[in-house]
């Protein structure tokens, strides 16, 4: 029963975060509730799995730093009412515990990834063909593009171990999610693709699954795809806009375009952070603190229209201080180190590669957008981290030794 419920949730949540966020959030908290039900006595947590304890420590510490920033800033009740934006981190250990008990197979995990990638591509195409210039699913184009990019790479993590038929399905899922990412026109996410590819190739190499000829073929195909994509009017227009907006800002002709506003918010956020360096101005007052450092009333109003500073690190530093920034860096870096250390184990290729791509993708996208504090991004990250980091014996890929020899 536990396995069936866990598998059903895993199949629904990745796609659900993009097309039905409320459903995905409800399922996420349901998994947390199911994870909490068996807790009793001294057997409340599996003692043999250090990665489960590590996940619990990282996510709870992250949430604790949010609360601490509110306490240090002397927040009123309105600040604490916004804690629901980070409540997923408090529930994450219980979700991970339930999924650990459910022993979700690699086959189910990959099916969920490819299903989510295919749905993301289908939704993006449908919205684009119906006049939506920048498809965003049920969220906004930036978050939709970031999640789609990760789903695209998740779809092909086991490519060297798959049969030709499975490889064809993986590449179709990759193309579908990649199309969604392109149509979303999330410029910052496009720049991540090359770095994510290099990371994936590293994991294939460390697992002994990559020789020189496939490496050259993959790189040539990817560079060809990038070259063709950059010549399309859609992408060329966005690139030209970015260059023009930056030049206009640098030459003091326009300080209210998209690029200029981001740069101004970054600068004002850093100045605000120096005033309360340890615990910040409070997670609920990041925008107000940054706006106070801006002289122009129009730019102040523009800054207050957002809920973040379009940079996760500066947003965290201004709102939660150095303590909050440390919890963010640990949340992204510690699992990444664990995945890299396990990279020589081909039987864990899917989970290690997905986990590493997840952490690296969030670390990169956080440079130009928010990474956490939104239900879509929180649930997407915590769900896949809960699936990738803890590893129980039933989760080992069957037949990997044979497939490795064959590859």
C-alpha cells in the first residue's frame, strides 16, 4: 500500500507543480502526514541511513533561519503569517521518510520525470499556439522554464544504460521539455544548459559509461542544437533585447527596463544587507529594505512590486543575513558533494545525476531569479531531493552490471 501511494504521488507531483500547483502541494503535505503516522517510541527514524538525517538537518535548519530572521527583526504577526512560503522545508523530512519506506524504484522515478517533461512540452506548445507569447503553465514563465530545463536533463540521465527504444523515449522527453524551456523565453535558464550538460557528462564518465566517440557525438549534437536555436527569431529577439537593455542602462538612458531593474535591485539589496549582516531585515521585509536604499520613487515602487530581488543569494542575504545565506549554501552544496562522492556507482546513476543536476540547476538559476520561497520551486526541489539523496537497498538498479558491461 505504501509503495502504491508513493509511486502515484511521484508520478503526479513533478508535472503537477507546473500545471496544477495546488494539487501538487496537497499531495506533498499528504506524503508528510503519511510519513509522520508511524512515528512512535524510539523507532521514529531509520538509524542506518545517514542521508535521511542529513536531509532533515539541512531542511529544518533552512526553515529555522527564516524564523530566526523574523524574530531578530522584531516582526509582527503579519511576518509569521508568511511562513507558509517556507513550510515545505519543515515537512520535507517526513516526505523523505515516507518515500524511503515506499522504496520508489528507479523505473518509477524515470517514468515520472519523462511524464513531467512530456506534459511540460505539450502545455507550452498549446499555450504558445493559443496566443500566449511566453508559456508558463500554471505558474510564471521564469519558474516554468527553470523546471522544464531540469526535467529535460533528468530525462536523459540513464541514456547510456538504456535500450534503443528507451533511449528514443528519453530523447523525445528531452526535446519536449527543452521546447518548453525555449518557449518560456527564460534567458537566464538558457545559459545553464551548457553547464548542466558538462555536469551530466562528468557523471557518465565517473560511472565508466562514457567513451571518447559518444562524448564527441553528444557535444557536436548539443552545439549544433544551440547554434540552430540561437538563429531562430524567438531566441535572437530575447538576446538582442538583453544587450540593448543593458547598454541603455549603462549609458544612463533607461533605468526602468528589465535588465536595469534587476541590477538596481541587486545593488540596493547588497547595501541593505550591510546594515543588518547577521540575521538580515527579516524574510518578510527584503523588498522594503532594498527599496529604502533607492532614491528614485518610481524604482522604489517597481522594487516593491516583486517578492524577491531576482537573485536568491542577495535576497537571502538582505532578508536573513549571513546565517540565512549559510543555510542556503549548505542546502545546495552538501547534497551536491554527496552525489559527486557516489558518482562511481553506476547502479545509482539516475539518482546521483538527478540530485546533482537539481542542486546545480537551483544554484545557477538563483543567480538571476528566486530559487526558494515559492510553492512550485520548493516542492519541485524537495521532492526530487527526497527521492535522490536517501538510498535504500531496493532502490538499486536491477541489471546495471550487465548494462554497464554492454555499454
